[in-house]
C-alpha cells in the first residue's frame, strides 16, 4: 500500500529513520539502500513460522513524499485461492498462509499509525 503526504515539511532521512526504528522495535533486521530519488528499507524477521520480509520505500521531498509498504505477497496470493487449496488437501498450508497474511496486515497497520503520529509531530515542530 502507498500513502502520500503533501505540505508536511518532513525530511526524507527523518522518515527513513522512523521506519528503521519501527522495524527494529518489531525485531526486524534492517538493510537500507539510498539513491538520489528514494530510500528503500528492507526488513527481515526470522521466527518459528519462518522468515518474514518487508520493504518500505520512501520517495519525494519534504513537502511532497510517498511511503510504499510491500510485504507478504505470497501470503496474499495464497489467501485468494484458499478454497481451491483446501479442496486439494492443502488445509495446513492455507492456515499458515492466512496467519502470515494476518501478521503482515498487523505490521502494516501499525506502521501507518506510527508514521501518521511521527509525521504529525515533525510537521508541527
């Protein structure tokens, strides 16, 4: 999912640090890649359910920027085909896929809440 903020005057490196902080608070290992036009933060979490990966990309300028969150694409695809998977005996795989989708949705929702608060605070200072 993508969100765009206009007129907030928050520096892109500050947003990058906020995303890193959020992911680290959730025990993700972080790798960050920067170029002229964007910041890409990749997080990986190893748990008993396997590896979880997220990518957050920040583009734009202080007055007009976009944050793009990508995660769990396989889980989303598998959830779409849940009824067919169950029909062919893939119930346990379906359950894992649905739990993974739920995990990613929770992380994404929490990230948006975190960024909304962060950006509101930064834009007022």
